[in-house]
């Protein structure tokens, strides 16, 4: 694994018995000594610490100095209302291409005089190049390479983090704040990717090992690997870019209309003006030919990515993420089906090892999320 | 007990051979969440993929370790796949085979040889 990069928490991972695997160009922990199932359930019942330092952190600043100008510039690349994002707030966004496909999904925070973006590890170089190619006239694009990123997730995340950083208790879901711990500046958002309440914390790489040690020293906090993270986000109905979203899926096909505010839709104050607007705006009004849905296999056999979905003899879709859901104690999947078969409860079949097995279209999340609104 | 390179164990019990997977294999797989067993009264040949075992990580096949006939399967695994992690060499046997030519077992590893292989 010599070509792979390591995060600042590499030694921390090994000291907790991590099994390291290649992921998006990094050596990352797929699990620790406890194993995927225990880690998953621990996150649902207490608090889990995730190293997400491989993700890209970028500061976008308008040359004019005005965060509104940065917001308007970013709106030319995403179908999301960034201008309406208040200071101290974060929202989900998508970079689209000219065909209406998705280049990456990301989080955008308004941090007063600039926007702070968190993008996927596998896409970060392309995203930064994309930002520079389109926004350099009016903005500076600053990749942040000297800060690590960790997530603390679960019903006990607030109580755990508050022992180190009392101010986090005042934050609500999708709030962002700058707080400090032991003289270290933390950029915190109350968000995550597990369907649980929790926080994502950006901090100087030089301090992250000390911070992670302080968190796992708490009785309620355990380190959690990528294996558990994948089933956690799947149970929460959240997309994994590269699996459930890519350049061939549009926001409407991906059932992500909720991320496109009125202001950017037809008749809105800042209608269109992002790549692929013609197709995306039309699909918002008329629907798309296929749709991302939840899929609940009726038996115990997991239907993993690539499983073909049938209605009678006709292939109507394919699973894009599938696993056993430890919280549900049952297999869960998501995938794309022809829109005619996308209604909740539609009975379909998935082909697993040559056998057609029953599966039903289901609402997502598969279990209620526990965000602190 | 005898062992295969595919991390299966075989135990002779009267005129049948009981087959399961080793502790090492169950640890490597991680938490087992699904087991698909073969049909009884099926003739199988060495290397045939006859069971599927899925863990939280991935699906793997279990192959017939020798030629013979499946005479019993452990239905308890279908309802409680986690047994494979709890007691891989005991309660979590997968199937029993009737084997005509018991000399097939002579070519398999004993415990020491298996432990050397996984070291």
C-alpha cells in the first residue's frame, strides 16, 4: 500500500486494532477490534468516532470580500440556494455537469466572510480544479490541507463532546460554529452521515491525535471504521457518491429534489443558472424516467450492489448499495428502478445468485433519523 | 479433524462426515448475517460451490471438500447465522455428507498442518 496516503490518525487507528484498507487513495480503517456489527450498534446506542480526514476541505472566498458574492459564484455550479444560507448554517449541495449528472455531493457552510466546503475524498482534486476553472475570476479557492476532519456520531455524541467543548450543546442540526478546545480552534458542524445526531469537527492535523485520544478516553466513545459507516449511512437512506450517485444520475433521478430550493427552480428568484439546468428543471416538473428508491428484501439474503431488479420478466432496475442492516437486523438496499415501479410497497424481485427473490420498494430512511432540529 | 485449504473442517462421525468452517475463517469473515445451505440428497463433487455465507463485509462460497452426498444440513444457521461466529467448530456445522471413498480424507491437512498454513 506504498502509494496510499495516510491520515494524521494512522497510528491511532493501529493502536485500536484497525484493519486498514485502501479507500479513495488513502489507507483507512475498515474496522477496529470490535468488528463491524458491534461498531454499528455502538454508534446507534452511544457515540462513534470516525476519521474522515481523507475528505476535501476547501475555503471559497470572494475577491470582493463579500460572502454573498461567493454564494452567487458557487450558485453557478450547484442547483442549490447558497445565497439564502445564513451565517453559521450549513446545507447539502451537488456539483452538476452540463448533462444534469452529478459530479460530486458536498456540504457548504457559511462561515461569515467565506464559504467552507467539504467534498468527497475521491472527487476532491477534480472538485478543486472545477472550482478554479469556473470561479477564479471572482473568488479564491483555498484547499485546506493542514486540517484533519473527524465525526462524532450517536445519541451520546453531544454529551461526550460537551465534556471537552461545552459550547456544542447550543448548536442545532446543520449549525456551524468556531469553538476551542485546549487552545485549539475547532470548526464544528452539527451534522454527519449516519442518521444520528452528531458533529463533524475540523481541526489542525497536529492536534487531531490528542483530540481523538481525549474522545475515546470517554466511556461512551469508541472508534468506528468504514465498514460500519457504510451500513449506517445506508440505513439512514443517505447516498454514497460513486455508488448511488455519479455523472449518469441526475438530482431528480437520485430523489434529491429536497436539496433544490424554490429560488433555483422555474419561477424562482434565481431560476436555473447552473450546469444541466434545462434537464434538471424539466425533471423537477415532469419527473424522471427512473428513481432512486429504498429496497427491502423479504428474505435474509442481502441484495448487494449490482443485483438486478425485475418486475415479472422485465428488468426494471438495479441495486446500487446493499448490505445487512445491523439496526434493522435485516438486509437493506437502495437502487434505481423505472419510475413506474417506484411507488412505496411495489413488490419486485431481485436476482441473487441466479434466483429471483422477493423485494419491496420502501421509504427511506429505513429507520427514523435522530437529528437535533 | 481434517482441514482444507478453503478453511473448512471435516469430522468423521460414524458413517458420515460433518463439515463446517474454521475459527480462523469465521474471524476473517467477520459477523455472519446469512447462510444458504445445500439441498439434502444432492450428490456433490469436490470443489462444487454448495453453500453461500454472507458476512457484514461480503459473500463467500463454501465448496464441497470431498465427493459424496449431502444427507443433512444445519437449519439452525438459517435462523441464527451468528452461530458461525460463536461456535464455528461445534454447533455451527454446515452439512453432513455420506462419503463412499473415505480415503479422500487422507489427502487433507491435520490440525498442525492447517495451523502452519494460516500462520
